[in-house]
C-alpha cells in the first residue's frame, strides 16, 4: 500500500514538472497573463477570437489587419492577432512545401481549421493561447 502511494506521489510530481516544462517551452509560463482574465473585456475577447477564426475565410490577411488596427488599443488582441498571424504564415509555408503531394495540403488545411477553432474558443475565454508546431516569425 505504501509503495502505491509513493508511486502516485511521484507521478503527480512528474506530471507537474512536465506541465511546467511544457508551458515554459510554449511560452506560457507568465502567470500574470492568464490571471487577469476578468480584466479582458468582451470586445477584446471577440476581436482575438476573430483573429484566430479568420483562417476559415481570410487566411493571413485577417489577423494582419486586426493586429494593425488593434495593436495600440489592446495588448491581448495584439498578442492573439500576432499569434494567429504566425500560425497562418506557418500553415501557408507548410502548404506550399507539401503542394507536391496530394495528401499534404489537405492534412495541413484540416489541422489549421481544427487548431484555429480551438484557439478561437480559448481566446474567447480570455486565455493567451499559443499554437503548437509554430515558428514565431513575427514578434
């Protein structure tokens, strides 16, 4: 019985360390960013969500326009529009590189839509979302 409790305790420690490491690698270790969710207005959340969901209609142009228009007004919207812009650029590059295959662009498009929707939902909650597998070209 004691061995199992000890093992469970160690696995909890390991999970916490892994989560912390994952958050640091993905640039999400700033607790202050997600602690002021109530300070982010509904309007800011909506603009951030639109920046992420623009992949469905406008591609790279959507988050670029939102970032250029709103970067002075809201830190949250600017951050999320820049994150969406970086992701959309990465999707564009991956699509061009994989254009020689038939399956590549389809898989990239499906992944882009799924991650765009997830990011939009998280941004609408007021979370500073970070896309996985994204090179942040614009900072």
